[in-house]
């Protein structure tokens, strides 16, 4: 799987996991307020935290893939600029060698 595909899959998946975690965590708080048994709302809270932290971790990984893509794009552009610059230098040197001012072509 390419880096771009990993980034495109992980970003929405991580956001979805984060939002689900927040919803589950709020459900745990609601159950606590209603007076549900302690084990019930604690387990809901733990599940909510797991989803929330998991979503954040996945989002961090997705951002890592995105920065790899951006860095690769930057390097490719810089290499193209460098190659274009070298191409101009070699063409300028060739024209200077062909018509030097000290020689006459008679």
C-alpha cells in the first residue's frame, strides 16, 4: 500500500475513532449521573478513553505519512530545479567554447 493510500485511509478512520471515543465517554458520564452501577460506567469510560486515544494515535500516524509525502514532493522539486540549473550552465559553457573572443574564424 502506498504512503498516499495509507494517509487517505488513516485520516478519516482516526477522526471517526476519536469522535466515537468522545461519544462513548460522554455516555459513561451520563450513566454515572443516572446512578448506574460503578462497573458499568467505568467500563464505558475506559472504552471511551481507548477509542479517543486510539484515534489520536492513528491521526498522528496519518500526519506522519502526510509529512513524508510533503517532504518527498519538496525533494523532487529541488532536484528538478538543480537539474534545470545544471542544464543551463552546460549550455552556456558550450556556447562560450564555440565562440571565444581571442580566435578568429577566417
